[in-house]
């Protein structure tokens, strides 16, 4: 992996030559943003959406980006072409950079790395995840910051519960998973997902689009535990696995998923949508 | 500064040779803790309190420390003796370390650096700070994490308000500043400071001790804006500046501070306490 080419200090470099000083605000103060996109062969998937969000996050956090959007795209394409990985992810990281007083932003630090990935599964992951809920609201949820303090801290507890992931909630309203979005299939025709206090996932957006194109009603709104209890199906949208059905949420158990489930149909539609997007690129 | 000796990967090294990989959870996920103590000549001040809090933070965040308390103390003393700085600070950082999947803690990363400081002022900083309030509650406030996302993000806004620092509040109760604690002098005999949802500062502890030793009543409790309005004086406790009087908090203005102010007396007592502690070390 260490022979991979990445991008740092405005030039390409080998991954083994890339590190950050301990006084980078990203390390010393947890001040940074990033984005992560999948690459299929030569194609960076939904790269426009990811770059849109990257620039949005950077601006929201007062982190100027020296490179233009076109330059970033060019860098990403060049990395892909040199590294020649069959399936991978690109992580674009922007942190506060070295700070003389450990507090003031002077020169943000941009690092772009490519990492090998296993392709997402061809079929819906069955029997699906068991998830648990936890009362927490991410700070600045609409920005893709590097703040995963609670997410990583909760991992031992999640495992103790025999669970695969944790869904945050606050004041009776659920929001999102640490790294993915939450969806309910309220009935065969209706898809519901939280509207507020969440990160707007790129996969979330694709799901809303394909569901809408397939004639489903898509609703973005606050979701309570009562609504989860009466839902038909529930799933997680994930950039690396697309869609993961939820078999159990706290004590709520959902009926087994089959190829006829709405969640499985959405998975298939999403897969088609992705193939068509890659073919067009 | 780059010739300074620091400690990393279980050995001493030059600061210029020390950096962290981009997949360290401290950089990639903002997952880390630290502590910071002042050093006067050869004396690490209140080092027991700082090491207590460091080990508490590490355990709270599931970050095992390879070194014993005695080994850390020995490393700190050796750095001080080699670097020979007249006045400085020691920063002990412990992050999640390199993670193959960017999520699981495998081997935490310990870095100890020494940085030159200007000694704290000899006298109370006058006319004191203007501070503004902002609705926010730090996650895991009792742990000294590297999460300063909100603190750094707020800096441009704080400056726009013509203010020097920002006091967090939530549900009508004030808590703390991003890097320091808050105190009220309710009357000549009574010192009040927030009890909950705060980091327990080492300087805060010293202030409570010296105030108590001087016969003041010290109260740790929830503080509302109404109580601030009716207080006689207000100040910030800071590890680098000891005590900073507050001249204005939002629209609340306090009477000018003089050498006869309780805040000035506390500053003097704290200074004496520190000199006595250094002399005993």
C-alpha cells in the first residue's frame, strides 16, 4: 500500500512520505473536514456530489482551499490513473494546518489519499444489521468534519450489545448513524428519512432519487421511535455498502428481508443507477 | 524551536523528526486526549494533578498508556533538564494511533513536546476581558479531549463581537470557556463556580483551595445569567495566565477592578501558592 501515490503540500508524493506535524490543528485540536468517494476502476463515483460537499464543508469551517474544483478533479483523476487499483476509495482531507499558537488557522493542510477497497456486495447483506440507539447530537452535523469522538468511544459498548452500528437520537427524534444515514420503508409506497441535524449523504441523495424515479413517495421529516415501530422495513445507506437492511433496532424486530422486500428493490435500483453513472463517466 | 527534544515512539527525538501518519485516529477522526502543564525553570507545576487527569482522560477514552506514571514523570523531568528552557509548557498527547480501517483503536500514539512560553503576568491583567456567551455543550466535558471544533470555529465570530473569549451555556446554565473555567465573586466572602458539564481545571482546583484557605466560602453549583447579573466580580481561571478578570459579559458590565478587588487578591494568593509549590518541588 505504501507505494501508492497521494497528494500533499501541492504535489504528488508516496504515501510513506506523507505525515502531519503534531501542531497541525487537525491533530492537536481535532479541527478538520474530509470527504470520501468510491472509485470503480477509472471512475470516481458521484465525484461532483462529493466535491460539492467538500467545498461546502471547507467554507463552513473557514478553511480556504487553494485548489480549484477543476484542479482537485484533475489530481483525483491522475492519482487513479497512476495507482491503477481495481477498486478503491479517495479520501480528501483538509485540516487546520500547523498553528504557531495551537488555535489560529494560518495555512490549512490538504492531503488526498487513495486506499484499496473491496467492491460493495452484489446483493443485499442478509440477515441485516442489529442496531442500537444512543442519545447524542453531532456538533455541526451538516458538515463532514473529522469529529468521530463519540462514534469511536461508543464502539466497545456497541459490541457489548451484540450490535453492528449505533443510531443517534435526541429529544425523541432519531437522526443518523456515525457514518451513514437512516431510512424507513413506512409502507410499500413510502420511503421516509430524517430531515434535520444530519449529514446529507451522497448515497442518501441517490436513494431518494431512484425511489422517486420508481414512483415511491419520498418524505424527509423528523422520525420518532413510534414511527420506527410501525414501519415495514428499515435500512442504512452507506457509501461503501450502498444499502444495509436493519433486522433489529433496540428491541424492535423487523420481518426477514427477501428479494421481494422494498429494501432489496432499492438496493438493485441503486446498483443499476451506479452502473449507468459509471458507464456515462 | 526545532532543536528541542520531545518524546515519541517510546524514545526521545528532535521535534523536527516527529510527525503523525494521516491515518492516525487523532488526525483522521479527531480521537485523542492531552494535558498541558507549565514549567518554571526545572519545576513542572502541579504535575501530579496533570498526570492524574491525563490518566483519567486516557482511561475514559479507552486509550491504554504503555508508560507508568513514574515513567512519564521521569520522561518529563529529563526533557526539562535537556531542553533547559527558562519558562515553558509540556504537552502530553495521546491519540488513537494508526488504524487500518480508520475506526478501530489498535495502538495509541503518545507524543510529549515541550514549548517555550512567556511567564504568566506578575499582576492582574487590566482592564480585563470582554466575553460573549454561546449556546453549546462540549461532548465528554470531564475529559480533556482534543475536540476544539466549536472553539476554533467560533473564533471569527468572537473577534467580530470585539470579545476576547466565549463562555458556553446551555438551558440557561453557563459552563466553561473552551480552554478555561469560569468564576463569580458573588459577594466579598463568596466564590461561586459551575459544578457540572465542565472540565475540572487544575488552576480551578488551586483557586478553590486558596480561597477556602483564606476563609472565603466556595460554592460549586449551576450558575444562571441572573446570578451573573447580580455578582460583584467575575473572572476566568487559566493555566497560562492564572486569573483574568471579566470586565464585560454580553451586555453585563462589572465595576473596574483594582488592587483591592477580590479577583486581584485571589490572583496574589494563587501566585504565592504557586511559588510555594515550586519551592517545595
